[in-house]
């Protein structure tokens, strides 16, 4: 799967995108070929990513550091 960022531009009464040549070559897109487009708003990616990471952390940072120190101390 190829991935790129594209700026949406006004095209008459519609909106359009132009696929960069390198992207077209990598994805092997030809004229009249049907493709599937999945839209992801760029400004929400960081918020979703950090939100997921926060919710998946069970232990706080200090607790993790303490566990690591204990393990390192055992190794001495």
C-alpha cells in the first residue's frame, strides 16, 4: 500500500486532488484504473495516537522506572 499527503484544491464547484508522479509510479496507478481512497484528517492523527497510547499505559512512568531500577540492581 502506498501512502502520501496531498493538498485538496478547489476544482470548479468540486474539490480535487492531484497525485504526485512518484506516488503514481509506486502505487502503479494507470488512467481509468479504479482505486480505493481512505481519508484521514492529518490534524487528528497526533491526537488519536497520543490518546490511544495514554489509555493503553497501565503503569505510570515512575512505577516503570522503579521496576527497571530493581531489575538492574538484581543483575549486579
